[in-house]
C-alpha cells in the first residue's frame, strides 16, 4: 500500500514538472512569435531580460501547484501584475496563471480557496485594467477582459472538480458505512439467534434431565418391591425423553435449510402435560389458570411456558417433593405468572424451625440457584418482551417466581 502511494506521488510530480516545462516553452515561444509578427512597445530583453524571466517564472511555478497551490498562485499573480505594468507585450504568458488558479480551488478546502481565488482575481483585474489604461489600439483591451473571464472560469472549473471529488468520497464512505452496518446487524441477529437457541436448549434439557433423574431414583428404589410403580416411572422417563427430543429437533431445526420435521415451540397449551410430569416427579402441584377469550401472542405463550417449566425444574432440582402453586392471570394487556413452592418438606423427627434445606435452594446455605442459568434465563425472557421479573424467597419458607409479560411485547427495557 505504501509503495503504491509513493509511486502515485512520484507520477504526479513527474506530470507536473513536464506540464511546467511545456507551459514555459509555450509562453516564451508564443510571446516571441507574436512580437516578431506585430512588434511591441517594450521588448522582452529590456531591463535585463526581465520579461523572459517573468514568463519563465510563471511557467515553472506550475511544477509545485499541487503541494503549494496558494503560494504558487501568489507568485504567478505578482509576476503577471509586474509583467503587464511594465508594458511588456501581451501574449500567451497567462497560461501558467490559469493552471495555478485552477489548482487553488481544485486542491483547496472549498470556501477558503474560493475566497483566495476571488480576491486574487479581483486584484489581478484591477491591475490589468490600470496597466491597459493607455493601450493602443483600444480594441486590444479586449484581451484584458479575456484574461479576467478565463481566470474566473479556471477557478470555477477547479471548484467543480473538487466538489465532484468530495461527493464521490462521501458516496464511497456512505457505501462502506452501509456495508459495516449490514455486517453489524447480521452479526447482531446471529448473536440473538444463538442466545435464543441456547435458552431453549437449556430449558428443554434441564427440565428433562431433572424429571428423568427423579424418576430413575424412584425406579431404583421400588424396582424389587413395587414393580408396577417402577414401570410407571420408566414410562414417565420414556415420555419425558421423547418430548425433550422432539423439542430439541424443533429448536435445532432452524440450523437446517428446510422445514421438514420442525414442530412448533411449546406454549401454554402444554401446561397440563408439564404439570402431569411434575406430579409424576413427586410434586404436589396445583395449576390456577384464569380463562381468557383473547388468544395470547405466540412469543408471550412460549415465554410463559418456559418460565413455568424452569421454575418447576428448579423446584425438582433444589427442593424435591413439595407443594407448588402455578397461577396464570391474563389481563387486558399483561399476563401475570406466579410460581410458588412451599420449600422442602420436614424430614421425620424435624420441627419446622430446624428443617434442612438442600444445597442450592435459594433459601439454603449452599450455592444460590441464581448462580446458574435458570433465573437469569427467565429474567432475560421477560426483559426481551418488555416485561418484569422477580424471584425472591418467601418469609415463611419456600420461593416465589413472579413475572409480568405484556400482551403486546415492546422489547427489552433493560
């Protein structure tokens, strides 16, 4: 990249040097030819060849027009004013001036460059008109107005080129910004989908494993003494694992290109099945559901199901057999969810004050349940829909999960 930029700079310098030499030759040769054809009041060799020197200077300055456009313009303008004020012959000695004036606006910064070009052209016009006050024949003064008009056109052309270059650069910048924005949006969508899949997998697997763990323990305990109970436990394990596999296929189906085999995400319609499995796992669960004629949005129903599922899973995992109340109260614009457990049941011989809470229960002395992904995951689901979530221990023991999900999800309010 640096080598390419250096090569481009050298090429530009070489072009400017060649242009400067070409303009110098044209100015000197053109003026000499005109003098030979028409004569002149003062030859170029007068005053120690000052006329030749001024023509050469105004041509060679073109070589630095890109790097120092304003100093180059000032130099050429002064040389032009001195040249015509000394009554040297008119001719193509203004070509370098027009090129440098173009460079002032083309390589400048816009407004400041236009001011410099405008003021410089005005000063030149006044100087040229004063120098041509006694020109003969009078028709020759038309060349003065030509120089003024050409100067204005050169500055305008340079500003037009600069404006087009700025517009092109801004268009490229906007295109690059749009590309970056699209990439960031795509990355954000991928991250959001990854987090959603992670939450779904966690809820599905955690609940299934908790139920299977309880049922397998029951099977091992009653296998010899009560084979019919063991059979029921094995059937519950089969149903739970089958259900978990179906949900996993539905969740991971988004990673495939087709829709074959996908199942809808679970909603509140599967709560009866969920509570039945919880009862089979040893929970004394009661479902209090207020009927509503207004269908719930699928996102709200799915989030509510997952919150209830994760709450029950935490009870199975951290408390064991106990009483659980699940209350669903759909309102006009919000769905209220409340899952309350009574805490671990007293062991034989224990009193209420000395009962032992299992490690990991929110009221126990072990690692708090919030250190896992259960409660943070539920809180995340609520906030993504613009809802409210709270999970706190109960004063008399037990734990309560409360969630409020708006029926018209408004997005995260975190």
